[in-house]
C-alpha cells in the first residue's frame, strides 16, 4: 500500500484537472515475477507514469500501450518473462529469463464521478484502516460481469462497487470480510449461471506507521530512511530541545512527550511499529512501559540486552504482567554489524520489515521456500474443468498483441 | 570511515578559513557503548558540531567543553554510562544505564601546517585505499611521548607523524602494517624506558563502494539509500536511455556500459560490492561474467534462484571456472518480505552490510556473542602490573571533572 499513496496523489491531481488516467494492475502471476498481484502503475495522459508493475522491464511497454488498449473498455494483457518465449509473436515476451507470466489489467479511471478504487485508496489513507477490494479478472459468462467490475469494503463496513448489483454480491462481501481478517490477498472462482467468474480479492493494508521515542540525532537517519520506504513516522521525546520539527523535516509528526503520561500515546501506538531509543534510562523505562500496554505490532528497544532486562524488571515490579512482551525485540535490529547512526537505522528498519512480514532476516540464499509470499491462491478446488475455464476465460478477455 | 568524510569536509573548511578545530575521538570503551573506538566528532569554533561519538547522550557535553578542555593541549576524558555512577562527582556520569565507560581524546587540530590525521583522511578519501594510524592514548613515561602523538601509514607505504622520532617508531610501523593486513583496530602496550605507553592502532577503511549493473527504476531507491549510508555508488547499464545522470542525481557515477566489453570495469569492481539487476537475461549474463572475474568483495544477483543458475551454467560453459563464485549471493538480499523497489533495495543493502561485516543478518536478539565486534584488544599480556599501569596512566592524563 505504501507505494499506492504517491499513485493516489497523481490520480487525484488528474481528476482535479478533469482528466481520466489509465491504471495498470498486476492481477495474477504465474511463476516468478518481481512484483506481486496488486502492484499498480498509473499512466496519465501527459505526466510521467507513477508506480511500478515489474522490475522495470514492462513499464515502457505498458506506458506506450495503456491508452490504446483501453479504448474499448478494460482489457487484460499477459506478459511472458520466459526466455523460451522470446521472439514468439503469440506471447508478449521480454526475454528476462524469469520463466514467469504476468497478467495485467488495464482500465481507465474516470475524470469525475464515483470510482470504487479511489474510494478504497482514500479510505485506507484517511482512516489508516485496511480495506478489501474484489475485482473481476476473468469470466466465462458473457455480459453478466465485466472485466474490472468491483466490490469494496472500507473500514470493514461499507460495501460499494459495480458487483453490488450481482447475484453474488453477498457471497463476495463475506469473502471480502475474510480477506480483511486474514490480511492477505487471494483469488476466488465463483459459479455464475452456467459459467464461472474469477475474482482477485485484494487486501489493501494501511500505510506502515513507525513511532520513535527518542529524538536524538541517531533518530534522524532513521526517519529519512523510513520515509524513503513510504512509512508514516512520528517522533516523540520528553526533551523539547530534541523534539523539534526542524530537526526532522521528513517526519509526519514531531511531539514533545509528557513524561508524566506514559499512556498518553495509546491510540498512536496501537498497531504501529515502535522504536524506543531515548538513551535516557528514565525516559526509556517510562515510554517502554506505556508502549507495552498499548498493543503495538512491533517494539524494539535500543541498547544492550542487560540494560533492557533491567528496564523490564523495573517496569514489571511497578506494573505486574506486561501484555506487549511477545512483540518486544531487544537488542533492536538485525545483525548487520556497523555502528554509525545510518547503519543502525537500516538494521532497525530491516528488522521491523522482516518481523511484520513473518520473515527471519538472514540471507535469501538460505531460504528454502519461495522468495515471495505465496501468490493469491485460487480459493476453489482447481479441477481440470476449472483450469480449462480459466484458460478459456483469459483468452476471451485478453487483447491480442 | 564513511561518516568521517563529512567530518573531513568541515575540517578542511575550517582550515581554509584559518581556524583550528577540536576533534573528540573515542579511543577506548569499557563495557557497552553505542559507538566504538575511532568514532569522531568535530567541534568547530562557530559552526555546528559534526559527527557523533555516542547515541546522542555525550555530544552536548563534548561540544560545550571541547575548547576549554584543550586549552593546555590534548586531553583525555572518561564518561560513565553506568546507572550506578549517576550523581557521582568522580565520574562524569550520564545515567544511561549502559554500564559502560567511554574514553574520549580531545585535541585541537591546527589551522595550518602538517596534521597526520588530516593526511590520513585525505589519503583514504583520495586513493580509496585504507590507512592505519597509531595514536598514543596513555603513557607512564612522562615527557617522552605526548597524548595524541601519532604515526600513520597511508597506502601501506609512507609513514609520518610525531612518533616517527620515537625509539619505538620501527616497531609501531610494523604493527601498523599488521593492522592494515588484519583490517581491524586494536590497542598495543609498548615498554618505554621504565614505563609503558598505550597506543590505539586504528584501521581506517576506505569508503564502501557499490557498483550497480542495471539502471532501471528499481535502482533509484537503491542509490538513494546507499548514499544515505555514505557509500560511493556507480551505476552502469548498456541502455543509454536508462543510464542517465538525471535519473540518478545522488549517484557518484552513471556510465553507459559497452556490452561488448564485459571486463572493462575490472578496476571499478575490484574490492567493491556489486549488484547485478538489469532484468535483461543477455545483459545480466554479460555483466555477471565480467564481475566474477574482477575480484569484487560481494556480488548479488537479482532474480529467482533458477534464473541465476541458468545464467551461471551459460557463463561456465563459455568461461570455465568462475573465480568469484564464493562471494556470489543469489537471490540477492536479506529475507525481509516486501516487493516494492524500496523494500527490495533495503534488503539488498542490508545483506551487503551483513556479509561484509561477517554477520548473518538474523535478529540481534538471537545473537549470542556481543552486538559489536570485539573492541580493539590490548595486544600484550594483561598482567596485573599492566592493568595497574593503565589505571595510573589514565589518571595521569585525565582532566579532572
């Protein structure tokens, strides 16, 4: 999602100027590919394309063809990254040697009026809550559902979109709720009259939030790097000469914390990744205590292991059981070596990224499973009939090269 | 070293303006501390202090006292970060709870004329070769050696500094050579008449160099992040529309590579970290082949494992044995999850950092050894006499609070 915010900004600018824009979305991947389903690229009529759908190999082609492909409505196009397909006229091949196939949905977003996807992205941005969105990516039942038809769920409540009129709407709404709960995208195959429709069920996570307690100068590269990753960053320190906005020009919020109120930031911390790094024993104890009671998704404590253990013993004595202990990581960071503020910042952010993605750090060369999370799975028994259906449905939707 | 370049720039600016500056250097650490021996901070007469010697706790104190402490020449001061010492008048305590002691050397660098340290830093910057520098940090033999006296070795050859006149000069020169070979700082204790002198033997590594083959837009966040870390970055691509300086405003060099000349970059690649990520099978094979014959210190290949293995098989067929295989990492990067160009860039840089520091990249919480590399060890049998000496010598040099 973090990379969808700049895209949303460009999209809103286009709408403000009364212009439509073409959105290209990876809706399915076979084999290897750099980006996963849900990766998006926006091609405005005059500006620079925004966002990426590959490692740089498909973007020029997509930007060139986007407007032409969508002249008659949404279109699906498949790109092969297989070496073997190179030069073949049937597949749009790029000879990248990845042996994958990337299926991209092209659609024009209107210059004005309702647009389910924009509603979803705005909802995620403004409420800082996740959303789920269902998009038709194939159908064997002509006419009843169009490619790109949608249903969306924002803040787990309101549903809207073209599919609301469908006989399947209620089932899709239930599956969208499930998608929100699982926090993971998937593909569904629904029966539809005598045929079937295939739906990409996307989980749109909120922007990752980082709350940093401690506004020393080692927090400065941390903020710069986290903003490069597209995270939302808040800095809090009890010392007003440290917690100054001009010291953190990139931060979203810089707050002077009241050390008498350890629980004042409960709402801010809930669901956020937190780094405690004031270098003051008194402040660290204070903030760590508040954080451990505020349901963060990750807490890292800077400093030697023994120091953190003394901090915890002190807090425990005052407070009894500490509910947030399971997500406390100390010493904070991945084991990268280096002691400059910049390298420590990278080690911290890399750990947060790994932990929240359920990864262990460590080199990818030692990972036995796939590099990526499993692709959105097809929720339905993939019988031969269904596979045949999918192939047929893709043929039907696909624009010939 | 990377953090010493901005410091060198400030220092040279002060000299150009005809002003001296005070340099504070961590020369020894007992117990835990954020930064290691060799960390430096420059306090100019009027400007903002540059560099850090702690996680932000000692800097204000150092900036305040730097000029006063050095009125009568170089001075050594010890800072306790132990909770227990808090409020004690004997130790300058900061109550950080780290249970460490940081020994800092303060010295004024001249406004003009020779200065061994400036020579060393300039040498490292301009030759991109490491240097080694010996600094007297304690002595029990009054008068014969002054605190801060130096001997330095640049490009493994020229030696200069105050210690060149010492009876120990030849032995120190040999030990500096050893320091260059080991690539690691240490402390030495030398007999000196009836007493001893203690010397910090520092290894000044060259700035880390990153060579990126592939100028796609996924290389853009990689460059921005590597520059944030202070690395020297070169981008090379055979496609002139990708390899354009305006696409990489932060890069040190952007080169259009000649795909007929895989070995053209041998000098550039030797000793550098390399990422191969053109997304083109032809270009990747080409550059990887050249890189593996050019003695890089790290090579990472982007893309699925199977793709890289096919690349290697092809190169092997043409070239026979591949000398650089031992330092080839594929798939490139740490296992952090995430597929945006920004998160992939972080995973790459984190792996390079870990590999070159001999770390494994997992969470620090699982590391059983110390977080930091072992501190510069005292090369000498630490008998009780010697420990007593050191204590006495520190007392002698130390400025009372």
